[in-house]
């Protein structure tokens, strides 16, 4: 009898671990656990996912380029950029003349992103930070994207609200909604198409389209009301805000960004802006 109870307990433990670490990818264990799991798998990630370059360009990059054709120099914020999946699909497109800022909470995923985008290093910037408090001013980007990641964040609705906050009027939001058999095992992190559309409307988005995309995901498009006037190109680092006072950042030296108040944000030797380190120094300002 004791062995049966122990065996049942072991099976239950294995099932819970599989749910928490494989299906939920640590989502219910806190953002640091999620980041750690991605750090561990960063060097294998593309091999595990097996992204098809032609598929990515045809179903992601080209529709996005067509959607922003009226913006001469669009700047894209790619939340949870990972190994730069979206930037690598966008940059080869002849019609895309813009730039990309990629943000992720996994430092090692970002290191992979830097290594895989060296051909376009003058057109992209990578930021190590949490998506629940985006380090950018209101209305900064013509496009904000987040692919296959919302369900692994502690507060998907807050992340969506932040993404809409930094989106310019007239700009495009592109994200995904988890569907399929595993979606039921992510309570509070996934939504029906109707519930998601209703929330996006609460955020004042319009032209919402939720389209079938993959077995596990729908693709979600929306637009922020208003007119988006063309702006002259500017350095990507000028989009960043100081995590302490909210002022714009600029280069202090090769490995430091500073605001006018003198607060510092470190920059790694690989060029990644390390907002996490700056925030951890001042947790009360989080």
C-alpha cells in the first residue's frame, strides 16, 4: 500500500512538473524562472523551434511590411524577441526600410539575437528588460509585436496595455493568442477570441482581426486610432527612458547610457542595454 501511495505521488509530481516546466514554461513560477528556463535553452532554441525562413517571411514579414507601407522609416518594437525571430524575417524584405528594437527578459536569448543579426547591427537594438514596464515613452513606435509569448508572462493584460501605450496613433499591433489543446492548461493566461477582442477594444484599438495561423496560435492584428505623421529617423537609443526618472537616455560612454539627471544604465560588451540591472539597483522605483 505504501508503495502504491508513493508511486501515485511520484506520478503526480512528474505530471505537475511537466505542466509547470514544459507546457507552462515556468509561467506560474515567476518571471525569473521563465527567464532562467529560456537562458538554459537559448543555444538550442532555434533548433527546437525549427522556424521555416520562407514561412516566416511569407506569413509574418511581408504582411507586416504591407501594413506599414505608408511609414517611410518605421520603428518596430518586438516584445519577447527571443533569438530575433521577427527581425531576421523583416530585414531581408526589400520593402522594409525601418529599424527594430527587440526586448526580452532572457539575457542569453538576447545574446543569440545579437549574434544572429550582425548583418543588420546598425538597424537593431536589443534591450534586456521585463515587458510589464516597457522603458519607452507613450506613442513611440509605428509597430509593436509580441509573438508566442503573452501566455508565459505573469500579467498578459498589463503587457498588452503597455504595448498599446507605446504604440503611436495609427500604428499597428501584431500579437498571438494561444489556442489548441494545451491552452486549457494555461488558466488566466489564454483567452477566447471574443474575450481578447473585447479587451483590445477596451484599450481603444480598432480594426481588430483574429486569424487562424498555427495549430497552437491565432494571429492578432489591430490598429491604434489616429493619424501617424512621418518622423525623421533618429538613433534607436533615443527611444529609451531612464528606469528611475523617465527622462530620455543617451550615451555616456561605450558601456553606459545616462539621463540628464545622471542616472546610469549599463550596456553589455555585446551591445545589449541591460535595463534589468538598472532596475534591480533601484527596486523601489519599479
